[in-house]
């Protein structure tokens, strides 16, 4: 019969082995997240091209510039770099949402995000984006609807409000990303400019 000392040594060895497995798994997950971030090609943020699409009557209200919008939730931090209107403010660091002044409409805002649609693992991101982002506009009038194997752009209007929604993803990624803009009547005509801005977003960080 093994001695108590032998049993204790065996138990410690087993626990140490399990700890090593957990550490290796955690390191692999972290490496996977970094690889996913690194695999997404950087895009060019071009405020001049966006500003060129702003209607003449709105150029005094909307001047786009390269902007970092930081989302912080606990230890998680993401930085979204996008062409956004100068002077628009982020009220809450938990959400990467920018809002303008009263002159552009109380509900007017620009929001960027990364989403897992549940567990963060590769899945059909087009279906996830439809469910989370686009289905809410089924009753809106479609102005533009463009899809590719890795993205979808929708411009739609409901009553006097215009919406811009763009989602994009990488094959086998653990997240997809989206940019959503609500434009009340005073700036609704600038939807093409916001669509251009939404289609060029760089993301840094992990979650």
C-alpha cells in the first residue's frame, strides 16, 4: 500500500499538471485573440473623401475628422478609429457611441461595436449581423442594400429618420463588427457620408 507521503506527492503532481494545462489553454486563447486582431487588415481612414459626400447645406454642421472612440468594460478595452464629425461627444466609455448637439437632432448618433452574438467563436456572421443589426429595419424603406461575402451595408428610412448600418467580419473570426448611425431629419441627407465613414473602421484591443 502506498505511503501517505507517496499519495501526497502524486496528488501534488496531478494538481501541478492540471495547472499547467490551464495556463497553456489561457495563453492559447490570448494568442488566438491577438492573432485575430492582427489578421484583420488595416483600412485607410479618409476624412476628406467622407467630407466630399456631405451635402453643401450641411457642411457647416458636419465636418468629419479621424477620431478614436474608446470602449472600456472592466479590463477589456477596444479603440475604434473612424472618420466622425468634429465636436461629437462620447457620453459613456462603456459604449463607443458619439452624439452631436441639438442642431443635428436629439436621437442622432454614431455607434461602433464588436459583437460575438453569444459565445465568442467562429460562426455564420452574416446571419448574426442580420439578427442583431439589420432585422430591426425590416419595416423601413430601403434606400441602399449591398452585400458581399464579408460585409453588408444598409441605408434605410423610417418616417423622418434615416439609418445607416454596416457590418463586416473575417472568415473564422471570433467576432463580427458593426457601425450604426441614426440620423434625424436635420442631417438625414448626409447618410452617404456616414456610410462612407462606417466602411473604414480600424479596431485595436482585445475582449
